[in-house]
C-alpha cells in the first residue's frame, strides 16, 4: 500500500505559525499533524505501507524534505518528496506524485485528522472517507444508492447530501486515478477554476468503478487557530483514553500542577505554574509564574507571568505577560 499526502498549501489561515513551518508539520500533542494522519491511516488499513509520497509547495523551508523523510523512516517505510510548483487544484496536486500512483493507494490531504472504527474493504474499487456535517456547501459531498456512491458533487450551492468528503481516499488501482487526472489536465477540464479530484472520481465511476463510503466517527480540522486548538484538545482526550503517557519523565516540576489531559514534552521546566486542562507544551520549554489552559504551545518556548487560554504559541517564542517592549512579526495577534 502506498500513501500520497498532498500538503502544498501555504496555510494562510494559520498564520503567523505557517510562515516558518508548513501547517502539516505543526505539532499536535507532541507529533506533527502529518505524522498523526499517517499513523491513523495505518491503524485503519492494517497493511504494510510501502511508500509515502509527500507533495509540498515551492516556498516551503529547506529542511521540510528532511523532516518528512524522517517521518517516513520512523514508520519503517520509504519516503518520497515532490513539489507542486503551481496551486492548480486537488487533482493537479495529486498528479505531481504520478510515479507513486500505481497499485493500491491511499490519498490523504494533510490538514485533517480523524477517528474511525471501520475496517478498509480492499475488495472495492475505492473508498471515500466521509462525515455528516450541518453545512455541506463548503465541501465536496457524495450521494449514495444501495450503499454505493452514486454521485460526487463539489461544494453544492443547493442541498444534495450532508455526507462531506473529508479528504481521504482509497484506490484499488492508483494507475486508473492517474489516467483520469491526466485526462483532466490534458483537456484543461476545470471546475471553479481548478482541476478537481471529484471530477476524476466521477469519470472513474462513469467507467464502472464502484466506490463505497468509509464514515468516520470524528473529523478534526487544523485550518485556523481556533479549530487547531480544538483539535489539540480532542487528541489529548483520545490519547489519554488510550492509556498513553502524555507527560515526559524528564519534566521538571517546581511548585507547579498539571491538570490532565496535557501533553508536556521532554526537558520542559514548570515553575510556580498551573498547566491545563487541554494544554500541549513542546520540548525544551520553560514556563514560570503562569496559568495556562486550552492552549497549544510548540517547542523551545519561554513563558513568564502569563495567564493564557485558547492560545497558540509557535516555536522559540519568548513571552512575558509583564511586557513593556515588544517585537511582533506579520499576522501576530494579541487580544
């Protein structure tokens, strides 16, 4: 089984955090989003992963490829990194990894996490992961007939279905998908100004491919700050329920309290502080004289005299709640 991960978007809704780190490499409870995504997929497919192809953007930091290849290596599989030079739609992004589109494939867009209880049926031509939503107009959706997907509709203006496509797909024959996307590109067939994966899926269906839904129990987005913090909270609760230890053995506690669930990484120092619930603090960080809850804090952060809630702090930040002088970059928000 191969996994193709389109992740070339610039993550504008999550700025300033995505100015230096691609959104899929943002850590949620200590792990990059894309790593959690691949691990979740592995848990559903229960098969050996032969290769992970990552599709990145042309302006990503130079060390992005190194980080992605390490994620693949840590999962005992081969990693491939390709660049989508122009943002021309979902189908165009996938096609950049055309060399990997053969045999059984999973395509998963790296801005979402999920929880699912179903087992992947590899005897079908394809599976489309879906979730019921209250407002389907912002998503591609599917219609069903006798348990088989009868229609793929991209962001419908009128209600046709509440089963939204979450951005994860299984294809029994990746080469068939490659052929259909190539047809779209060669004939300049676009919808809403872009080459859409739903059009390739519709073409496959018209040629006899049968797709079934794989409905997930939870779909966690990582689009902007607010929903990323919410996703962090969800992951903390799932991880705690699974019995995993979330606080590193090397954490130093001095007159401080951690209210579960919280992730606290290696070599974190907490002094005179109350942390939690629903907080992640990355490695090598120091928190002094602070109260923090419902927040996501990355690595090597130094926080003093803070009272934070629903906050997101990037890597290597120095924050003192008693500040009188500041140096703030683009897209920074203080409320």
